[in-house]
């Protein structure tokens, strides 16, 4: 089972308020939460691929404004790009 699946399973148990979180569950949540490695770093040059924006911005080079990170729901890895409003899903970016 991948780390994010383990973390999600532990979070589901954590949301069960009928019992307290065991120490080993708490430690595993902490370990998994700290093991995230961003796909892109600040300054990386990327291009959009496999999406509608890729057609609009064909061959445009983008620069990451910061490291990629998980969205607020911890579901998707996203990154802010220079001269682009909002964040962009890293699944549709490719490092140049």
C-alpha cells in the first residue's frame, strides 16, 4: 500500500470519534505527513501537456514561482506559475 493510501486510512480511523487515536497511529500519521517530496522546485522551467491549456499555450515555457505542494484537501499536487493566475495541477506539467 502506498504511503498516501496508508495516511488516508489512518485519517479515516482518526475521524472515528468513538475511540481515541492510538499512539502508533499518531506516529504513522506524523511520519507520512512529513514524507512529501515536491515534484517541482522554485525556478524550475515547465511546459503544459495533455490538457486544454497546453493547446492554448503550445510550446510556452513557464517558471515555477515556488515549490509544488498539496492542495488544501491533500488530494492533488499543484504549483504556482509565473504570469499565470492561480495554481496549476502538476500532473499536466512536464519539466523542460
